[in-house]
C-alpha cells in the first residue's frame, strides 16, 4: 500500500522512529540495521511495510529497499510474524541472513533469538529457492539508471523467471536488436522463455 515515507526525523530510538511527513507524525518500527543507517535530525526516507492485524495497523521502516524485500520474504514464512522478522534483521545484517538462507546455514539462523531449529529449517526450505532466483545482489538498491537489458532483466526476475535463463535470452535478443525498448525486449523474451 505504501512504498516509502519521506520526512523529517523527529524521534529516533533503536526500536522505532517518529517521522514527520507533511505535519503528520508516523511511528515506524525499525530494525537495528536501519537504526545504524539513518542519521539524526535530517530528512529521512524509509521504505515501509504496512502490516494489518485484527488489533493493530503497524508500519515497519527500512533504510534500504532490499532490507524491506527481505523482511517481506521472512514474514511470508509460516510462524514468522513482523516482530520476529524485525528481530532477525536486528540480529545479523540482511546480507548475512540472505547468505545463510541460500547456503542452508541452519546453525547460523538458529543463533538468532527466538528462532528454533524447526523455524530455521522452515526458513531455509521456503526461502532458499526464492532468494536464489533473485540473485546475490537482490538486496542492493538500484541507485543508477539501468540500461534497457538490465531493466528488462529486473522485470523478468520479478515475474518469477530464473535470473540466469532470462539473462541469456535477453543478451541474445539485445545483440540481434540493440534498439528495442524495454517493453519490446520483454515481449520478445517472454516468447522465448
């Protein structure tokens, strides 16, 4: 529902911040990783995940889009709620979590407070393939302007195609027709995937 909130940081604690956006103060729960990333009393942009439960509507904020994506993957696993997801992201860095899941490093995941052996195994089982498909650099936010093939590749990966296969098809199409738009390139790739 919400992509990000951009405003003035009014209050900052290791567990939450208050962000003034257009005169409205939003209480946003954060991880320790995000806490270490944001500066005091400066304009602040947080990527948000809006979680609705029977008794609460809660915003979770992240300094990086990749951390938010990982959080949403984590809470998609049965038995892991938003607070546990935030605890995981506060215990080790998003890169370490992603690496542990991809490599099946259950002992490292178990070291996180509140994560037992069954939950750690479930995390690996349910997320390993998803995170492998996205590739090792999926947590890196795209700050620069993407080329047409890169943008098409991002779109295909988001549609669920395996990164390596999509990359091969896009490279072949781009070499044959270098002037294609992103939309045309994606349409051609979809015919071959």
